[in-house]
C-alpha cells in the first residue's frame, strides 16, 4: 500500500507550525496538546493525525478551507503526488541517485515497503522509452547497466505528460470524497485507503491505458513500443550456453557444367569450328532429370577435353551428409547474397540440417543467438533515433500533449 498519510503528516506539521507562527495555541483551539503533537509530526495510535474538530477550528481561525489545510494548494498537491510517484519509480530503475525535490521531500525518505504489484503496474508507463525497456530486459544484467540510461529525464517527461490529468483526477476522486455532504466528518486515517483505491481504479485502469494508447499513435513514442515488441517476441535473453561445435549438414547439389574459354591469338579456323560444334552439342543435349541415373549421366559428361585453352570449372554432383563447424555455417548464412533473401523454397535440396525444428535444438539455439544479434542492432538504432527525436521536443508541449 502506498503510504500517503506518512508524507502528509510531515507536510501538515510544517504547514500548521508555519500558520500558527507566534500565535498562542489558546487563540486557535483549546486542544493545545494535540496542536503541539501535530507540529512535531507525531502520530496517534488510531492514525487519525488531525481530528475533524481541530481541522474545523484551524479552518475558521485562518480562513482556509479544510482540503487546503490537509492537501495544500494546487502546486503543493502536484508536488506531493510527484513525490508519491517518484517513490514508485525508484523501484523500477537502476540504483542511481535521484535528486531531491522541494522541501520537505527527501530521497532518503522514500517508502521501502511498496509492493511489487504496485510498481510493476507503474513500469508499463516507461515502455514508451525504448532505452528503458532495453535496459530492463537486457542491459541491467550487464556490469555497466546504468551508464547510458537517463532515468531522471524519463521521469520528468512522464510527469510532464501526466501531471495535469493525475492532479485533476486526484482532486475529484480523493479530496472531494473527503469533504462532501455525504461524509459526516473528516477521518485522516482513511486517506491511504482512498488514495490506493484511486491509484488502482483511476490511475492504473483509466489514466494509464489512455496515456499509453495516445502515445502508441505518436511517431516518436511508438518507437518505444516497437522496441518492447522486438524484445518480448523476437529475442530470447536467457539462452543457455551451447557447447555444440558442429552440426550434421545434408548437401545435395546437382551437377552444373561451366567452362572458361581463353581464346588464343593464333587459334586456327579448324579449332574454332570444332569448338563451335561442341558448344552447340553441349547446349542442345538432353538435360532432363527423371531420376538418379540422369543426374549421374549429366555429371559424367565431359566437353572440350582436347582444347588446352578451355578450363573446366564445372560443379560435380554432391549428395552426402557431413559434419561442419556450427559457427562457420552460421557465418556463411549471414554472408548469403541478397538475392536469396527473397527465396523460401523448401523443395530446394542444396543444404539441410536434419531435425532443426525438433531433435536438433542445439542448432536452433545457435541460430537464435544470431537472430538476437540482428534484432539487437535494430533495437540499438531505434533507441538512438528515439532519443534524438525526444531531445527536440519542447517541455511546454509535453504538458499539453494529452
């Protein structure tokens, strides 16, 4: 449970002490002991830090409304809520120093016992930053995980986007609920109950979804969602170490006739005629394949054997399974010419790894490592571009974006 009462006790103690100044207690109320206790920030066993009776007396004496005496003016309400959310934020970021806010808030007074359920829901907001989600899912497990993530600016941006909606909702759904005709008296010890109900019902289930949906349509922030999608659905971050050194590779290459002719200056007309005849013979021969015998026949054919200026560069028939270096195979795949990127012909029998989708899971893991490398490069580029674009946004435009 988020403890707003703890924060308010300190603020109210400061506010009441400042209001009273040198005014004698008795001029304000007969509850001198309680007034002194409040100014010292000391709570009571019931948790009802400020009674409704004493609050009414302060309101009448100083001419201030009860809501303002408890929660402050608009600027103070915003500052208090900002601190409450900052407390949640520090639970989901690297262990870095967060600068103090305005008095009386200090970072060393952050609430320690915030439940995971509370801050995990809050984490979803920061998926608008590809930089954050890359850190959370990948880089936080590295030794220098906090070197390149500006969490302070991230929080400032989110708060600039959200603060008006958050403050407005809080005033209507929490503060107004305490001071309306249906409430017979003010109970300070019910603030946490109402605040946490508001956090779950209105902030998590209403403000957050609207916020995320709006930013999904923005060309800058949608890059953060794209990074999250790539990491969640295409990258496996917990791959076990593979000790696989080689894999079985089935190779099937049809014979391919290829000859290089280096014409000599003194070639005779007779040789040219013979060469032309053999070229025609090679090009018009039967190359149809109906079975293994046809393949072997084509593989055994020889041409231009009597010419010393013709080099045979033909590819022989290959039909075998051999073990090859797994790493070398993966490297060769990445070096495949672009033209093959558009082909997905499973009937092609050139190279196959038996059991790639079933029993040969080690090979699949090696492929996933290479896939990770490809997507991580794309993620790094997306993060870089998003950071550049975010730096071009004016702060006052953030506050009116939603």
